[in-house]
């Protein structure tokens, strides 16, 4: 399977705990994106990497959120001190360029109790 | 005004009919337009992309773009129950930094009855 992969697929945590998600993009794609999707809404852009450089962050990405893409391969998204409002599907996508097709991974569903 | 607008539906069509899904967008500078299909509990799956005015056909799917009217649509011919899903319209929009991000509508739920 050469698609985008994400782990874990589901995460249940208690409020105040830290969580980390991983995304492995399509191998030849050097652009990687994180989105958040809540029920009844479309995905909302969080942040963007070109190779290892984080080039763009949404205002949705509070200081409790941090993302990395060491060596320009896989990426991690960490949420510190989780809040119930962080409960959502976190989606990773990758693309060849910034204006061409983005392909999504299966997502990580986060539930904060 | 929302950047990308879609009717939330549900749009109900009988099996074998044509389903027509519509989307309007606000950024006149947008150049790239995409349709994603999303089954309940799953992630979005890209089904069509269109970059220039007119129609683009791929199997049972046809995307139509009219930049002057800021309108993009998706036609699904010979609709099948397996087409029942939420269809997301996505449009690229330039941020202040020059970065092109994808902006999604809230999606239209399609129900195809046997």
C-alpha cells in the first residue's frame, strides 16, 4: 500500500493528557498537510510542511499544538494538555505541489474525556 | 460569507438517476477545484479535480467549472446505492503569505435509494 498512513487510528485520552499522532505521506510527495474535521464540517487546515520545513500554520493551531517533520519524511502532531474541544478527526494529506491533488490518510479519531 | 458553500442535503435520488451536486466559492483567484467523497466515519477520498472552465468526465463522474459564476458542480450518472456518501467540494485559496491552502465546504450528503 503506497497511500498515506496514519497511526493510531483511534485515541481516547483524558483531559489534560498529551497525545501524539503520526503520519507517513506518499513517498514521492514532499508536501504534507494536517487538517482537523469535526462532525458535520469539512476538513479545516491546520499546518503545512514542504520537506522538513513547516511553512504555514493556521490560527486554529493554538500553542498547545506542535507539529514536526524531521528529515522531510513522516510527520508528528502533538497536542499538549488536551481539552474536550480537541475531540475530532485529525487528517493528514500529502501532495506533489501546493496546487495539485491532496490525498488523505485514514485519519486519527481523538476522543478527549 | 463562507468561502465555499454547499447545500448540506440530504440529496435523495433513485438508483440509476443522475445526481447533481453544486458548490459556490468566493475567491475569484481560485484556480484548483476538487471533489472528495467521504463515507461515514472514513476520510475524504479524491474523486475529481478540475482546473479550467468546462466539463471534465471520468467514468460516471463529470465535474463542471464556471469561473465567471464561481460555480463548480459534480454530476454522477447511473447513481448506485454505493454512491451514498457526503461529497466535499474543495477550492484552493491564497493566504496572506502567498500559500495556497485548500478550503472545504461542509459537504452535501447524497442518498441513493435502491
